[in-house]
């Protein structure tokens, strides 16, 4: 398949979970480009699996100088960029009674500020007519316990798809957002003790209308659609890729 033949893509958080799933599906469809993350070990192992059409850049998406470097290096290596996936992010567990100012800034920097500046810093290096894909979360739609701040950041990311699309009409750059539900990624390891991970995944699967949680490839295949010309009539849209979790969960 070659729906993304010769398209140049930058995928933040492409060295793990959903981002790596997106990079794999992009590679399957003929794309080339860059994965971005901070963990040198997973950057190296991921890019080795992706093959010669991808390189890895070690950068922190909350650091604006790092973002400038990512897009400059990408365009020096591959030319102008066709697709940006602002995927890097992560949950912060806590309530309005417990997350302090430092926690607030950390969560908002990673899940909101990084998305804004990934797009802003990428724009000068992007082709007109390109596609930008943001990653939301079903936590933006339901008040899951202790995901208050993360859910609020992701709700704003979902808004960004509309606002950015409006801002970029003159360049015909389309911005859409994929909203995953619970997806099988290493993110579980950050919140759940190792010995409980399987049980927690099984619990989520049992309440899902589809009887399973999502796989990174589910999100990756949707991202291929949004990156390709098949979605040329879509901008500012949110695609809920959650196995029915948000509106139909038991
Ligand atoms: N898994 C789910 O159930 C789920 C559900 C809804 C939405 N999401 C969203 O999907 C996206 C991917 O999550 P995931 O589940 O795939 O998590 P993951 O496996 O933990 O991956 C997170 C990725 O983000 C990167 N990252 C984190 N902080 C970064 C920083 N400051 N600079 C650069 N890269 C950074 C990580 O790379 P390094 O560690 O190398 O920096 C990693 O590649 C996130 O936006 C998340 O909120 C996930």
C-alpha cells in the first residue's frame, strides 16, 4: 500500500506506544521522516524497526529550541514536511485538591503548550496543503477519577484542531484530532504497579463494548487516513477511536 508514498512526516512520541504505532502504519504506506522523543534507547530500537526511511531525533517537546532543531533537521534531511503528528503527551493523576502549581505547569506544558509550539515551530518547514494530526483523549469527554487536569488539557487540544484549521485556511493545511480510548501502550507502566497491569487491562477490556482495549495500530490506521488525501474534505474534526468506550461503555 502506498497512500503516503514519499510524504515526509514528523511524529512526536514516535518511540513508544501510539506514536510508534502511527510511525509503523505510516512506514507501511510509503512515508518517510522523523520520530521524536527523549529516551535514546527506545528511539534507537524504534527507528531500527522502522527501517531506513526514518531517523530519530532526541528532543524535548516542551522546549522550544528543541522543537526548532527538530524541524530544521527534518527539512535538511528530507525537504519540506507534509504531515506533523503532535502525539507526545501523558497523564497526570491527581485532583484539584492535590495537584500543585508545579504539577499544573508540568501537565499543561506537556499536553497543551507542547502541541501549540510543535505546530507553530513546524509551520515554516511545512508544505501548503499538508495535514496536522493532534492526539486527544477520551478523558476530555468524561470525568474519569483523578484525570481532571489532563482531561482539561486534552479538551483544549481538541479545540486546537478547529482553531488551527481556521488559522491555516490560507495555506490549505488541515488540522484534525484523534481521540483514543484506553490503548495498550507502555503508558500503563507509569501509573500501574507491574504486577497489576494485566488485571487492569482486562478490567478495561471487560467494560469496553468491543471487548478489547485499543491497539496502537488502531490509532495508526486512523492517522494514515487523516494524513492522506482520502480525508481532504475533513478539517477541525475529531475522530473518536475508542472502541465505543466514551459513549457506550458498560
Ligand atoms: N494509552 C492510552 O490509553 C491513551 C488514551 C488516550 C490518549 N492517549 C494519548 O496518546 C498519546 C501517546 O500516549 P501513549 O499511551 O502511547 O504513551 P507512551 O507509550 O507513554 O508514549 C508517550 C510518548 O511521548 C513521549 N514524550 C513524553 N514526554 C515527552 C517530552 N517532554 N518530549 C518528547 N517526547 C515526550 C515519550 O517519549 P520519551 O519518553 O522518550 O520522551 C513517548 O514516546 C499521549 O498524548 C496520550 O495522552 C493515550
